[in-house]
């Protein structure tokens, strides 16, 4: 061990990873080394290759689960390293991987009687890597070859959502008779134009897009291409987010989304908000009922309206215990085909004038009935009753 850790020089090696199923879960790899090991699997099976420790970067603590572990080499990866024990070549340490342009794809070899007959220096067990022949090992998203687009880029473009509707409010013209507003009132329309998901801003230029892709298809991009700077993270399912060069952020969730906050939640939007829900919405405030002051408060600033439109259905407001209070600084205007009120008592206090006009549009006749056990009419100055005929019983 006189040459331990390169005391008297290093014995370097270059080789191909053939096994990473480390029984000790240390991230070790079995590597077939050029010039040290034969390619013949019968003469030197993979199981007889020594386990190689993998050197971690200084950014990885590599202790008690801290840092990145295991590192990313797979069967078929070319690696470079040295032997701790020098010429004995039984204690290899890997210091890095070597990308290239594969000239051949791996050939799967099946076991016969527990042995593999064929050549090593390849991913012969799975025949998975390398995936591409005569193509650089650098990620396609980093290269941006228009003839060889990354599959996820094609999927993302196909998934882009367009023509999403927004809330619409139709113009309302209500005739209020000749009492308060002779000409009626008009509520202006608020048209909700459709909106589209922004175009995908991918326009990477080699070598400025720094890409990490896992075996399962999870992707992280840090794109420093001038004028097209982006951050993009994507789960293999398609869930992910992308930050555009101008700071726009697009988030896509392919299934359910849960947002849980144990403290307070504050949202400040300086512009407008448009929310389109194809299904329904349920909102539960003060769900545990533990306090009395957890209110649902909506305040609308000056020169703005609260518009609610139900295209087909009812507007239901129910309080099981408590009052429903309405207060208007001006008028409360209602127009409806029918008005029904059922109450145990009705109290109406009018500080000014009370006027009722009943009109039948087709016959110019109608009946206005007041019926109760006791009906009292009282005027401090006068009570006027006028009719073509007055019946008193």
C-alpha cells in the first residue's frame, strides 16, 4: 500500500459501468476498465469486478444522508478514475463520467445457466443506455437540434391550453316603472374575453442551457441563453413550472393540487385576476367554528361593481341562525317576474313617501288585496281612498 491514494503517482483507468446494485447502498459501481479487464464475460463476469467508490463533489456532504446520493452514473456510463492501491487495481475510485458520441447501441445478453456469454463494456443486462447512436450524450434540450427535438418539448407544446373562457356579465336593462327611475336602469356588460396559456419560450443555445434529466424522466433546466433565460422543472407526469425570460411563471399540475398553510396566507395581486373553473367551487370559512370573529369579508373599492350572473339556476342565500342584512347608500332596485315574501311579521318604516303602482299590462285591470284579522289605515293629516267603486263591508 506504499502508493496509497497516489503517494507515488496515480494509476488511472477509463471504463464502463456494468452494475450499480451496491449491496451496501454506498453508491458504489462495478466498472470494467480498459487495459485491466477483458471484455469476455465468461472469463471475467461482472460479479467478479471490484466495487468502485464514487468521489462526490465538494458541494455534497456525503455524510448521514446529506448531499446528493447516489450520484447519477448508470449502466453504460463511461467513467474515469484511479486505483487507491496502485498496480493491484482492486480499490478503484471514480472521479467523473465521460460523455461521447456512441457508435453502437447495447446488445441485451440473456443468462444461460447463470452465466453470460458475450462482451462486456456495455449495458448488456438492460440494453437501455446509451439510447442514441451517432448522437452526442449531451441532453437534447441543451443541444437544441431542430431535427432531434426532446420528446418532452413536443409533449409540452401539444399540452398548451388555449381559448379558456373568463367570467362574462351581460348587460341588464331593468324597467323600474314611473316611480323612482322612470327611464329604468342599465347595468353595463362586462365581457370576459378568452385567454391562452403563453407560448413555450424555449430557445436554448448550446452551451448555455444547463440540463439535468433523471432516468425516470424528471427534468431541471437552468437556461442562460442570452435573451431566452429560463428556469424549468418538470415531473415525468407532466406536472411542473417554467419561468419565462420576462419573469412570467406558468405552472401546470396534471392531476390534483393541494396547497396547505399552517399559518396565515397572504396574496397580493397588483393587476387583475381571472379564475376559470370547469367544475364547481366550495369555500368553507371558519371550518372548526372555534372563534366568533373569523369572518368572510369582501370589500370592493371605489368605482367598481360586484356582478353576479347565473345563466341557468338559482341564487340561494341561507342563514340557519342570524339575520340577513342589506344596506344601500342609495336605492335597492329589483325587477322580477314575481315577488313572494313569507314571514311571521313584517315591519316597514318609511321616513318619506310610500307609493305603490299595480299595473296589468294586458287588461289594464288588476286586484290589490290586503287581508288580515285587523287592518288599520292611519294618516295624521288625511287618508284618501279613490276608486271607480268603493265597497265597504
